DNA sequence: CTGTTAGCGCATTCAG
DNA sequence: CTGAATGCGCTAACAG
C-alpha cells in the first residue's frame, strides 16, 4: 500500500548506509550487530527490492524464458513441470510465453523474451525455420529447443525414431504384417518423418511380407476420424496412429462401424496419455517422458549459463505401455482381460 | 553479441540527443528529418531498448502476471487463450507462473509477480485462503481471481450453480428421478458445493419422487473408477459426474462390467471437453466457456488499471452439449444415432 | 520541436 | 567491516 519502500529508507531506519543494506541483501560482509538492525528494519517496512533496479545493475535476471506453442496440451504441461523442477532449486524463475501455434508469434516471443532480459530461453517449437537459426546467434544468450531439431541449434528432444522402432518391433513380434500408419505431414520432422521411419524400419525388419500403408491426417480427433474409413479400406491387421489423439479418433470411427478392436483390427498410439487408459479398449501406446525431457532442457540452459558446452542434441527415454488395443496374432483371439484402469 | 547498444549510441550515430531518440521511441514529437536519421541509426545498430531501465523509470511494466495451478489442463489452456486475446491488443504481455497445485507456492508466486513489477495479476486459484485475502490488499495492484470465490476479492468465475441447475433440469425433463451425483469434497466450493447444489435443485424442482444420492470421489479417472461400483449399487437411472474426467472413469467401469450406457444407465459430465466426443457413448456434458471467462478476467484487470470499479464477482455462460450418454426415459429405448464426432 | 538536466533504486568500486 | 560516490539505460520535466 501507499509508499513504495526503498533501500534508502531501510538504511535510514536501521541507522546504516544504503551500501550496508545492499550488502546484507547480497553477499554478506555485515557485522552481526548491524545485520540485526537491518533485518528488523526490513521486516518492519516490508521492504522488497525493486526488481528492475536490481536487474539494471546486475545484468542478470535469474529468469529463464519459455516459449510454448499452446497451453492446452498435456505434453507441454509435463515439459514445464520438468523444467521447473530443475530451475527452481537453482534459483531461477520461469517466464512462459505462448505462441498460439503461430510461427511468427514464436519468433516475436523469443525476441520479446530477450528484450525483457531473461538469462536463457527454452523453445518448445512447432517448427524451427531458417529464421530461427538466424535469430538465435544474435541473441547472445543460451537458447535450447525441444520437440524439433535443426542443424547448428541445441535441440533436446525425445527420440521419435526409437519410439517408432519400438512400436514397430513390438507389433512385428506379435505377428502383425499389414499395418496402416496414420501419420501427419512430413513437414513435421519429428512426428511426420522420424517417428514414421522408425516404425517402418522396426516393423519391416527381417519380415519380407510386412507392409506399411501410409495415410495422412492431422493432429486432431476429427481429421483422424474422417480419414479412418480410408485406413480401414486397406484391411490392415493394425492401425498405428502417430499420436494418441489420432488413435482416439480412429477408435471412435471403428466403434461406430461395429468393427471390434482388437479382435478385428489392432490400434496403437504414441504419447501414453492417461486418457488412453479409460477408453475401451484401453490404448496401447509408446510413452514419452516429457518431464525428463524438460529437465534435460533446463539442465542444458544451466550448463550453458555456466559456460559449459552441451551436446547439440539430446534424447529422452521412451517406453511401451501395453494395454488392450493390440491383438497377439500368434494365438487365437481371446478377449482381453480387463481389470481396472491401466495408467 | 558483442556490445549492448544503448540509446546513447543511437543518439550519437544519428547526431541527435538521447531525449530525441527516447521521444522517437515513445510518443513522437520529432521532426520528419531527425525521425528518419534515428530510424536509420536504430536499424543499423539493431538497438533494442533495455527493458529494465525503461521499467525502472516508468513504473509500468505492461506486464500482467498470471498464476495457474498447473499446466496440463485443458481448462487452463482455454483460460489463458481468452486472457491473451484481450491483453495482447491492449499492449500487455503475460507472465505465467505455475503453482504445481501447491497453495504455498501460489502465494509465493503472487508475491514474486508483484516484486517483478507486473501491473496486475490474475490468479486461477485452487483455493482462496484467508492468507490470500490478507496478501492482496498489501500488493496495491489489481488482483483478479478466477475459479474460486472469496468475499472481498474480485472473482470472475463460471456459474457452477447455473451449470448444475441446467443439467439437473435437463435430466428431470427427460424423466430421470434416481440420480447419483459423483462429486468432490465440499472443501472445493465451486465444484463440491455450488455445482452440486445447482444440480440437486434443478433435478428435484417440482419432482417429489426425485432422489439424488451423493458419492464422493476425487478429480481423477482412477478414483472415480474406484468409486463407481458404489455408485452403481444405488441402481440410479443416471450418474452425474462432477467433471468429465470423473465421468470418463465411471464410463470405463460400466463398460468393464458390461453395463450399457445409456440403455441401462445414463452418464453425464461437466466441462464439455473434446475428449468426451470420442469416447463411446459420447459424453453429454455442460460446457463452460473458459475462454470467455479468461477474457472477462483480463478485462477486469484492464478496467481496474484505468481506475474503474469492477464488480466483485462476474459469471460466464454455460451450455449443454447433448451427446449420446443420456437416455430419454419418456420413450422406449432406441440406440443413439451415431454419425461422426460431436464436438 | 529539441537538447540539457535530473534522477528511478540498486550494486559496487574506493577510501577509510 | 563500512559509508560516500558513481553510474546501469532510460524517461521526464525544463528551458530553450
């Protein structure tokens, strides 16, 4: 309320100089006696140091800027959790800016962040462009990308190839040979290219009769649902959605048509979201550890801030979550045993 | 990179004074000729004004702080979208801090935000305490709460009572009389008290045979799933989950037990999330317009910043999304017509 | 319309 | 260990 209390007033009240108060606030070097007087004065006045003045001097904000494409995403939530888990103990705060999936706004947010004096930036980009690559070196502060990759930039991302490969291998070993991969545009390198390629190579490895048909869709339920009839027309033994959301749209379509999963066709996803556990059949999926990913990204920023070099790319573990939507073709069909939600 | 260019250097390069450059950057009042010279100098040097120095002078950050309980929530995402939609055109930026559902951290975040000089704060609180009420007036800046209510504080929230009432009325008119309300603890005033009360009053209005049984659960799939057998034991005509997630857990349980929805029992939720459209049967729900809510909250901050008074509480419209999970008891059962995803 | 003069609140030399 | 003095980069009166 009322008057904004400054360091000067604290000093007067404590009967010491501004410098002493400043020292008290920072390194130390204050006698026990004055230390106590300053402490009392601060408590009494409710003094809080002016953020801007402090930053103007120190040239250090203890702020890490985060640019994310959108908020309404479980993935992003996990990522931020992981970031915060590392940054908070290190005394850094997080400043989050949302790009609304707009690439122009993403660039704008990065600039804005640097202008606001953050010490480093983590960008969960939807697509790194040449403009990104050009902008980053001009910023003269650590910028770490997640989710996508780009030569010359520091990118920490999940290993989409490995995830795809894991799923492909799993399905092949269960006797599947005819797959439809419901993927997204190749303009998305991580999901559209690497995840798919990993799947294809894992699925086809040493299996000459294996065949993968690609059907393109968007990231949302609806476009997957709309493309599902086309997928089904290939009579696959398994439909592999590139994301859990895609798979959910497909599942919905199959259910409407009375096509039983996994009896008539298996369905799998990527992401390992909780919601995959409550649908029926519960969705088998490859889960990514986005929290770990966020932690790695945060650690990379911290390392760079300390002047250490970090690898240009890093990866994060993936794991298979076996639920109910996949049929083991080596055995006669038996209805999956359902017993509770398998998170 | 290299040297941080300041307003002084721009001035020298343009052959004008610092003030002229400053004026160029702000209101105007610069001759056409010098304006051009300054523009060129800025372009040449790549000058960007120092955020901290500027804020130190103006005492205005053009920053609105947002405190949210968590990131991995669709609700929160919508809310932020709505906030940004109002704030951005007004020249304000948004600084988001996440409290990880920790009430102590929430308070901490609010303090931290004010210390960092934001002009106003929006708090999507999980629970407003006396400590909140005590802290807010000390901040001497506009603080708007969403999601929860507290006397004396400015709270913009969805009308949970109305939402519950809407659902209650709808079900009653369809001939339902035996309901189980799968709710959360009354310590959550919005969901645990108001939403439930609205439902009960809407459901029972003028219907002497109506009965509502309350079963308590948590907010997650799993606890709803675990409590579902208890709910079913009352043989209700409809189970009303206090949130869509709760309903999804219940749906999963009913499916596992082979209990057909809506033939044997209807199920409804609150929230109107998209995922409710892809499960089967698609979930009938009351949707809240969180984007509008965010917009209202942002507008309230702006109004307060202009010195205008705003109402202590505001509401936001709710709407019923009729999908497939509710049976019309006034008619013999017919399988719901499914044709596409009903978002 | 423009340059000069003062600080904003704090951290930091530099002499004590 | 401490206080006085000096800007950080910018904006805002103030006289031109």
